């Protein structure tokens, strides 16, 4: 029998027979099992991640409670307390976290089930990203079987940038890599088998294209993903209202449907080969790949330093810049400035569309953007580091 603490087991039982059933009905979930999960000694659950409800949807089909590796410190109050009670344990977002790895090993060795979304964050564009082989190392080190779960339609049902649910379908498939296979196979072989199974792309999925996803306020939150207008090329003037993507600069309106396709009566989108928001995103990214790299700047950006483990101190507001050799923040009263070279910067990750985390080799900062969206900083930094 798989292990779980009493509080976790009771809460899991309640959620499984209430909220998980509600989500199953809301998203019209359809499940296919190739092999059932192991029935004792715990296992490692590995899944792709696009929908904020994935842990509850997937977990609702399992007979054992799952201890999810999650960004517990990214939430506060009741959410944080609840996450801990239902077995979640913290991992620092966007960076290797030795303490989280050790916690996962201890749980697995003691017969608990551990769940990991190895991409590290929900997908912004509905496609599975490459992930670290650390997840595979957990299975090799503990000799535990892996339960793989692939969800299709989970992005279209609740996009990362919106949080608004759509009605359509979610399809989940489960398969197992047994303990014997884990022992015999190399890390690379296991990684390939896991990635090939859980990898998906909601925009390229022919099955999903035939399903009509429906909802209200379909454009709400689109400014978290899109920033350049296809009509006037102005940046940071995109907003979402009802089912319309609107540029505040030229007042052009683009219609969006539940499948995230975009429309305009003229040839504005056609000329740029934009059929959906993924095309739109890729179009605006293409501007960053030009020789004259467009540097990024925002003012009144609050910068917050992590003084010690999860204890943060505001440094005030100032001007944040992405330069060709790094990131600079200059306090409004010019009392001080900070500069981080590209070799110091690991990444920038978004925290629930609320603020960004700048991960350095030896520290972390939070910052709240003013005019620009968080993901714009992530995207432009990634493109700059490729050069």
C-alpha cells in the first residue's frame, strides 16, 4: 500500500470525490490507460503541464495521494497552508534546488508517491518543453517505477496567460515504466521514453482542432503573452476585453475564439501569417532575432531582494533595462544601481502573472513590471542569451 500522512490522505479523499469530479465534468476529461500504476511501494508521477488544474485532474484518477513538487513559496496565506497539507513540497522556481531533490528522494524511498511536472512551469504556448534529466535521476537513484501522464487539450481548456476556463475536452493517457525497466535502461533511454510519451502541442494536435472550445472573456489576460500590434507595430499597448484583442494605440480589434484562433476582416493578420496566438507570439519574437537587437526598458519597476531564504526586502522603484551585456536596475533617486552580466543570470521566470523572479547564480530578485509584461522579459532574455 502506498504511504501518505493522515491529513494528506483525508484531504486527498475529499478532493478526489468532490473537486476532482467537478473538474472532470467541467473539462469533459477522457482517460486512456495503457498500464495501471503500481499498487505498492510508491512511484514517480511525471506529466506535461499547461493547466493550473492538472495536479487535481490527474491526481483524481489515482488511488494513492501524490506529493507534488511545487512552487509553494510562490503563494501566500491559505493557499500556502493548503498546499502543504495536501502534500506539496517546495522547489525554487527556475533553478536547481538540492533541498527539493533530497526531499523527493526521501519520500520515494519511504514508500510515498511523488509527482513532478519536469518542465518546471506551465506551458505558455501549449507545447511541451525540454526538461532537466534530474527527474530521471530520481527514478534511477530510488529504483522506483514511473507513471507517465500526457494531457492534451489542457492548454486550450485553461491557457497559462489567462486562467479563464474553456469548455471543450481534455484527453489524458497513462503508461508505466516498470521498476525492472528503470534498472535496466540508461538515463538517456528513460528520458527519451518519458519525453516522447508526455510531449504534446495543443496547436498542432489534429484531434483538438476538430473540437470547439467555448468560454467567456476569451481575450482576458492576453496582455500577459502578446505585446506587439500587427497593425501599427506599437509595443505594450495590447489589452484583452471580452473576446477582443485590442491595440490601445491604433484601436484595432482582433477577434479570438476558444481554440485561440485570431481573426480580422482585413488582411492585417493574413499578411503576417498569423492564424492563432502562437503564430502571433512567434511573429513578435521574430523582431528580437534581427541584427539590431531591440533592448527592453520599463520604469517604476519595484525591485525586491531575497536577503535570506524566502525573506524579501524591497529596494524601491526604478528603471529596469535589458542591455546587450546584462540587466541593469537604477533606483529612481539615483541612490544606487544594480547590474547583472549575462554570465550571472540564469533566467527570468513569471510567478502566476503577478511578478517576475530574476534567478542569478548566487541569489534571487523579484520585480514587478509597470508597462511591460513579465513574459516579455523572459522571452527577450532567452533570445539574447542565444546570441
